[in-house]
C-alpha cells in the first residue's frame, strides 16, 4: 500500500459524493482511505452549554463518520477504510491532514448556512492551503471520459502535468491537455523591426502558443508510454474553455495559479473559476 487518501465529511450529500470519489481514488492508488470529520465547538454556545451538548454532538459525529465509511466500502470494497472524529475547525483539521496525505478530497460545499454558494469556504480554503493535491467534487463527471488537464506553461503548472499523467496511468484513462490563449493572456514580444506596427506578426502568437503546450508536455510520452495524450490548443478565454471541456471529463486538473496572475495569490482566477463552475470533480495541484 503506497499511502493515504483523506476525505473530509460533514454529513452533507456533497461530502458523501466526495467519499465515493475518494474511495475509488484510493483503489486506483492502492492506498488506504482516511475518513475525517472535524468536531468544533459552536461559537454561539458558551462553555457550560457546549459541555452539555458535547456528548450528543460527538455521538452524531461518529454516526455520520460510520455512514461515510460504509459508503466508502460500498464504492471500493477492497480499500482499507478508517474513520476519525478530530477536534478542531474543519479547515485547520483538513490542512493538517493534508500534510500526511498523498491526496485529499472534499465536497464542493457542506452544511454551512449559505445555500446559494457554489463553493464552500472549507473547499476554497483547502484548495488554496492544502499541502497535497486537493480534489473538490462538484459534479460526478463522465466516468468514461478523459482526464482534462489545463496547461499554461508556467513552472507551477508542471506539477499539474505530472499529477494528471499519474492519474491517467492509474485509471487507464487518456488525457486531453488543453491550452487556451487570447491576445490578452499571451506574452507579447517587442517588434523585431521598429517600423513593424505589430509586436507579433499574424500567426506568430498561435505558433508560440502551440510551442507552449508542446514544451509543457515534453518527455511525457517517454515517462508515461501507455497514456494517450491529446494536445489541444484553442483560441479562447481559458476559464470558459476549461469549463466547457470539463463536461466530457472524468476529472479536471489545474495548477493552483498560472503564468498570468498576481504573485501573492495562492489560487489564480482560472483555478477559482473552474472550482466554482466545472462539470466534473476538480483537482487543484500546487507547484
């Protein structure tokens, strides 16, 4: 057994979907599955009220973990599954668990009070701060579809490339490596001729963006010879292209941030948009 996959649960429908996905991931990886629920004292109860409610809440927590463990064993009977109730705020607990996990999985949103949110605060926070790749399960995706890999040519994106190819090898899936570009997000070169009115001659940008994708995937056919990889370069805004393509994917993989953003951001605008709107589970991989 190679490692541990962790899934965070809170009793919501979304978290049970995440449990099934995490169980299958653990099976692909020959890893154990750790089902975790964070039990935090409600801020609106004073110490004496919390003391009286703690036993009941702890019993409920163990009950929902037992339900999640049963769901995991049903989805992947051969996986070694354990359940844990840990004290602390959910994001703190899950971030700590990510330090000893090879993958951590959560639902897109849980039982929090804001029903209209597409992405819960714990999922968003973990995607930004997790110490291992984080999968957020929004929709189930197409189990027969490819793994969709967003490629932007950034150094941080190299980790996403490796993750996607490893996933494809483990699952027997093919990869669609998609690089989307527009004249606004492609690097601009100074004109070679001062009299030339364009920084990039017609066709130069497109050729350069094809090279970005080819260079990002260089050497992958030797390292993963059994994985079929489709190179797809599209002239389109990146967010829209990835979200549209995710409808046919079993999993969408993106880096935490790419070549066009603000250096201090932990999550770039593309990864945030995909987390909110993709039609498949989304893996966010930090560089």
